[in-house]
């Protein structure tokens, strides 16, 4: 994780990750199931949920579709 990121960006990434995790758990899905439905790697889901990387818009759109939510619900 780059050290030059402002704290508000780090906080926002963590918040997005928590919303992804909450939606996944509410749907009673594992990270593996979400990854499969979204067509991405499980490690990508894990990193997004942990706020460890800047999620690609494509990944967020795929995750939102797999979770049957609008991407804005994940972005807050």
C-alpha cells in the first residue's frame, strides 16, 4: 500500500471494503462464491474487503452485479 496516500483515501477504501463484505455476508456468500459470480479472483475480493488496494471500477461493477446491488451502494 503506497505510503503517500492521504488518510481520507485509505479510510474510503476501508469503508468500501466493509460495504462489500457486509453485502456479501448478507447474501450468505463466501469470498470464493462472490469471486466466481463476479468473474474475478478470490484474492481480489479479499484485498478489496480489506481495503488493501484501489479497487478497479470493473471489479466493483462486477461485484455489485453479483451481489444484486447498485455500485453506488458499495461506494457509499
